[in-house]
């Protein structure tokens, strides 16, 4: 059928800290917990490594949602990294919201290495939320389009 | 049949019987224990097994004082009294199954009996 | 201070004293209790079933009407029903939605009203130290056993009034009116409740255990906030029996307003 | 342009079952820079590794991408393989197509498409990789053990016996911990003091062990091999070096009514005290909350009677700075508070006691000199009820969700010893399950039942009502008989749940060691690395990691010591080369990075720069100490001029990954 509408598949970038969340994502896999393939994970040493620039770049290149996962407050491998991340993202997300990137498209979550189930549940929920919002067009750089 | 009844009890009560670790503290604390055929911990276990009809037929469902002692003291938050309540409701919600009928009241009255007792008994025993 | 006040059915009939002394004392303490314009009986027992909506609506109505002022209750049973209903309205979204759909209130109600038992009002609004200062006829030398029963404190997480296993609010009250509290272990066990209607035997056993425990602790009298407890203790407990009073009666006596 | 080799692993059917590995290696072979692409059944096997090594040599690869399991699993394996073939190990990147792809997706086209994208992202990153050299850092050959109970003592002794220096920091005036308060120990019934006190003395006399008693860890800086620790020696108002422990002062002190914590408040001590006769160090301590001299300057009797002149009312807290290569946490446990369990009447009757109090009541050095007497009236109890699982396995929010693990056995011990010493006593034990899975444990419990006639009743106690005549009315259920029991007891003993010591949480924060929701320290791997914290250089000993009895604690203490010895035996540690680096040409010396660095790894230098017009200019620029930097990257984001970057996770590398992921078709 030539006119078949392809179901919207969001592009989602997940930044996961190496010590907690990336391990939590691995555990989700070890326990065979499903979440959509739309989520692609980038490993960073700590949530505080994530530069707001990376998130802007993701939206510019057509990402529909970006999620940042780190250790629970107080559990950061580097003591305070997740606090920096939380503060930076609060500012960034409210600015993005102002620019028309809805707050629901960005998220910070704490996932420990033991929380495989939480990781999968979080991703399922996030993908569902972003899918409902539809394609992100606000920051997309049309020059990046093919 | 019993699966449907069990599902009804679980839905009405909101209780998760699988949380029970079978310590028996509910029955240790129940003030109506000696008047009951099935005791609070048996309510939990029998609901888990789906033996709802036996419980519905038992006078035990009218002996719970709703004193919340089992709910207060359960180490697993199982709340057995809610099961008793749900099963009693399943009985009295059926036509003609009221455990207390208005005609019975006059002979139960005495001078001091507070209204509170009558309204509570109607809440618990009749629809 | 002004509070809405919910007396309940029994306080209008068999337990008029509980109500009358409460009003006189509140007035003496500078608190205005405004009886809700329209209230219906709470039903005496909170239905623990998730699918019982209609039986809880009278409480929701009272709660919604008291939004501006907060609500003071007195009878243990009303207190239990109204506080549990309020908790359900605040925490059980499904129940709150159904109740609001029924009620068709102008502003939906979601458990905002603060519910205080009269004793909580004495403790948290008046303050037991202020109460002690207002006492004109201290009940010095009286050894009083507080009877909480089951409904005043449980379920502890919902009523959040006092430690349900080792409460002290009534003992502190007893001290405030100049008397001496007597501790006994069955003060938070059930008196037999409404089952007294069809099983006097059970009521006799349960209230008997409570009464005997208070007698052994060498109390002169007992106090309660519940008409049904008072009934079971005075009517069904075997001898020897202590006199049982509503706590408001002793309060009015201590404040010197009993004969007003 | 890099010359990149791509190696797609099947992992048997783990990956190949859901990912079309051939399609992945084919698709990735067309990526820019890829000169070689292959798939193989088990890339981590020797044959698989040889494929990688051979390809590096044959195709002159400058970068390697492995599409396989998580880098947490085999990153090191492949880095080593690359190094052995002459390629810098940091030129290897892993695309995680197992845990984060094949295992979570069921549909082959979807999983294959995702695997290709993850492979592209890794290729994009490798293009920007640069060879990195791991540095080395020295190891300070001394260990710190925090907590001087049986766990800390055993760990310290084992490390010291291997020839390394050990410091023990103990917050109480003496080492020994909870075990000093126990009477006998299951399952062999040795007297606790008889087996513990010799070890305490060994600690004191060992030339490699240094005890900081009445001290706490105040601050921890540094990293594995190189910790800098500040220890607070709390003022005990007695000069430790002079006090001989003669006890003259404690006998003469006029303040007699101080609750004795060693006997759990069941008797009194003086304001100046030595906790018990075998204390190590045997030195007196003044309790400033009770001492008249310290409170209002009136007394001074202890100073008068002290022949050694050890009393010093002006003593202050002292701070000692020490350096360590490894830190062992051995902070132990405490019974929980029973405020939430008033149905058992603990706060209402003196005759409702905890099991630890029962230990003191049966201990020859306890308040009753070992005769079992009721705390209320000093009479011999004839009916004793033991209640198990008080606060354990409790999900209602009042207690602890876990099994405290030691209660079943010590309750069997208490019941047995009571029946042995006082055969006229009726002993009831209410249990939910009897958990006795240790060597000779179940036999021990059965002996209590069969040989000593202890009544074990399956059921729980619902209420303990202290009656006016002193009896305790125990209302309980007997689930097997189907009865509600009412027992008139003289003494009720509550097997109280245990919890980690309250000092553990702030300590974990200082050590950046992770904890679970119950405040037990988490191990690096529940099965394979049970005595190491995920934080390098931090080790776990005893109940701080989870409830444990003495045999298990001693085994784990030895295991922790072995791990510490393995670390201290090394002269140098390889450091992580993925550290921050400042581009001096871009740095404007603003100090933003220094402020966010949790390790103090960034300092500032005044550096001379040659300007285009051939003049020179001195500018303040950031400089990262690579031995101290742990590579978190906080500074890279804080830097306003973009001068700070992180090796191995550079801005351009991560952006390249973002681009690769977003440009999916």
C-alpha cells in the first residue's frame, strides 16, 4: 500500500552514567526486560559529564526526546556529580521549554545499578510520553534533513 | 465460580493476600478469635486458595468487630479485616440476605443502647 | 478560633452530655464550635470496601462544608469514619473521582479539610498547658483510667492522632485537669462494639477484660470519648465496675462550667 | 583517517538469536574508515581475540570497534588483546548489542537496525579517539579499619600479620564491639569474652596495629592507594599515655547514677569510667554530661586520687592526619528502637526486654552477675516467652524488610541455656519460621526442642499486657493447634531486628561508597566481589554489609583482609587515563572548574605565552593533576570557554555519537 502511514517511531537519546544507570540498563537486559528500540544509550562517566550542548545537539539533529540517568542523590560515584547534573538540567530544561521543546521531552531520572526494572519501566514510560507528543520540530535543523 | 468470587473479594477489599508471610499475628491480636469459626489468618489463606464460599457461609463474617487491631499490627500490611468486610458485603448485597432486619431491632433495644450501635450494625449487617 | 463541629447522631440523643459539656468547655476556652448547618449520620462504621461509595458521602459532604474552618469531631466512631473518609478522598483518586461525580460540588473536594478530634483540638490548638491554666476546680487526687477503645486511634497511619499502641493524649488531658492518670494495658482494646446488639456475651467478655484491667490498676473511674464504649462498659462489663464518664464532663467540671 | 576494524560477536545465540549479525557486519563495512568487518561466534574466546589481533596486524588497524556484550563485561579483555597486537588499548570501543539490544528486543529487524546504529555510533567515536597512556600512582602501605568490633579486629589482625601497618578507629572508649556484651556464642556455646578478649589484647600488642579508641573519622580525601584521612580523637579528659587503668578514679568518683551503656542502662556507672574489666585500651574516660568538674568546676576528686597524674580536665578534641592505601569499613550493627512496637509493651514494662538485654542479664559480668532475675523486682522468672521477628521481615513501615539472620539462633541459645540453668522454668518461643542454615545450626535448634524441652510454637504474639500484679499477659496464636493462647509470663524477650550503625551513612558519603536503601554498604558484586565496595580501595567487613553472625563475620573479615593485602602488596597502581585536560590556549583562568572538582585535582599556574607580536604574556591557567583526577567530567561542563575536556569521553566524541544515533534513517 503506497499510502500506508508509517507509525511514528521517536528518536530518543539516553545518557547513562557508567556506575549506576548504565549498569542498571545492563541489568534490564540481563533480566530480559523489554523497552522500545527507539532508546539509544550513550555511556558517560558521570551524569555531570553531560554538557547541555550535547542535548541541544541531539534536538538539533532531530531527536524527539532526551533522557539523562544518573546515580541516586547521595550515591554518586564521584560524590557530587549528580547534583551538578540536576541543577544544570533544571535550568536547561526550563529554557528548552521556553523555546518550545515541551518539558515532557526532557527528563532526569536516578537509576541505580540494582534497578534494572526501574530502568525498563522508565524507558517505557518515556517512550510512550514522547510518542504521544509526536515529532519534535522546534529545534530541528532542517539542514540536517536528507 | 470460585475464581470469579476470589477476584471480587480482592477487588472489593483491595488486599494483596500474597503479601502474607503466615505469622498469625492477626489471629494473635483478634478480640473475636474465640467466637470465630475461621480466624483472620485463615481468611487470608482461604481467599488465596479461592475458598470464598466457605467463608461466605460462615457466621465468622458477623463476628469481626472492625476494631482494626489486625490491620494495625500486621507486619506485612495485609489488612485481614478488609477481607472480612468484602466477603460480608458479597453476602448481604444479595437479595434477601440481610443479616439484620428492622423487625428484629425492638427486642434488641434497651434504655441506654446508643443509636450508634444500631446504625453501625445496619452498616455492617444489612444493605 | 472558629471550627465547624460535627456532633453525630448519638450526641443528639443518648449521649447529650458528651455534646453539651464539650460545647460549654469549648466556649470557656475561647473556641467557637459551629455546628454544621446540615449534617447526616456518618453511618457509625467506615466501610473498608473499595467499591462502597454512597455510604461515605455523608462524611464527604460534612468535610466539604467544613473546608474553610476545619472540622472538629467528638464521638470516636464519627471521628474514625470522617478521618478515614478524608484520607481516602486525599489518597484514593478513583474513590475521590466517583464521590465528586456523585456530589456535583461547585469545587471538587479532595481531602483538604483538617479533621481534629476534640482531644486533638485541646492538645494542638488550645494546648494542654493552657488548658491546665484555665482549670478552676482541679480534680486533684482522682485516679482516672483513660479508655481509648479501638476507633479513636486505629488505623494509626490514617488517623495519625497518637501512638496507637502506647497513646498519651488522654493521659495528658487527665493531668491537665489536675487528676492522676492510671495506665492499664487494655486501654486500646475493643469493648465489643456494635456486636453487642446480637452477642451480649462477647460484649461482656471484651468490656469485662477492659474493666477488670482498670480495676486492678486501682483507678477510681474511667473516661471515654465513645457512647458505645460507655454503654458496653457500664451495661455489659461484669462487676466490680468503675463509674465511666465522658471526658467532656470532667473537663466541664474542671473548668467550672458544668452547672452553667 | 583512521583504519577501523569492526568485529561483530554472535555470543552464541545470545546476540545472533535476535540480531542478524551478518547484516550488521555487512552494513558497518560500508561506514567511512572501516577497512575490515567480520562476525564470529564468540569474539571473547581465544580464537575470537586472535581474529582481532591478526586483523590489527594484517590490516594495519588504527581503531577497533567490537559489537558485543556490555563494555562492563569485556572492555578490558579486548583492550588487552589490542595492546598485545601493538595497538593502543584506548583505540578500542565497544557497541553494546547484547544487554542493550538483543536481550531486550524480540523482533529481529528492529534489533538488527538498532545494532547497526549502535555500531555506527561506536565507529563515529573511534574516529576521534586518540591513544592514551595510563599513568601510575604509588600505594601507601598502610590500611585503615573503621570500627573495632570482631569484624574490625579480625581484619586488622590478618592485615597486620601479613606485615602491613593498620590503624583501627573505634568510636567507643574500647574496642570489642557488640561481641563484648554477649554471654555465650552459638552453636558451640563458647564464652564470648573467652574467645574475643585474647584477640583484643593481640590487637593492642601487635607492633603493626595502632588503635585510635574514642575516635571518629572526620574527613576522607584521595583515592585508592592514596587516601588522606582526618581522625578526630574525642577528648576523654584522661591522658591515655599516662593512665594505667588501675580503677582508683572510677571507684572514688562521687557521681554514681549514670546509666551504664555497656549493660544497656540496666545498672549504673560513674561519671569517670572504664566500660568493662577487659577493655582495650584499659583507660578511663570522663563523661562530660555527668562530671561535676567539667559541668561546674566543683569536684576534681579523680585528679586527686590518680597516682599517674593522667586526668586532664582541659583536654580538647584532637585531629590527626593519616595516609592510607586502603580503607576497611567495619561499622557493625545495632538493635532497632522499639518505639513502633508498643503492642509488645517494651516501653511499658521493665520485664519486656530485648535479646541483647537478656545477654547482659545472663552474663557473669552483667548487672545481676549472671543470675537471671526480672529487672522489675529482682525475682526469678518462671515463665519466659521469646518472641521472634520483632521488626524483621516487616513491610508495614514499622520495622525492617529483611531477615535479621541471627535471631533464630541466639533465641535457641537463650532458650536452651535458660532450661539448662533453671530447669523449673517454662520457656516458650514464638516463631514464624526457624531459619538455621549453618553448619551444626539446625542440630543446635533441634537440641533446644528435643533435649531441653523448649516449647516452640508456630505463631506470633499479638499483644503483651503488663498486669497490675506484675505478670505479663501474652496473647498469641498457635497456628498449628488453631488456638489463641493466653500465657501468664514473668519475662518477655524480644528478638529485635538489627540495623546498620547510624554512623555508617555519613561515613559512606565521605567514602563515596554506595549503600542500599537499608543503609547497608553495597558490595561490588553480590556473588563474586562480596567484600569490596564498588569504590576502589574501600572494603567491607562484617554486619555493615548485611546482617551476619560471628562465624560469617570472621570469615568475611579475613576475606576483606586478603583483598587489602593484595592491594597493599603492589608498589604502584595503574591510573585511569581518561582524565580531564585543560587546553591552556583557551583557558581564561576563571576558576569555575576548580570549584566543581570533588577531588581538588585542579590547580592554577601562571604561565608565559608567546603572543603573535612576539611579546610574551603571563596568564593564569588551569592544570589537572592526572593522578588525582578521577575523570567524572564535572569541570568540562563548568568551563565557560570550552578549554576543559575529558580524554576518552571528549566533547567531540560524545557529539559524534549523538550525531550517529540521530541520523538514523
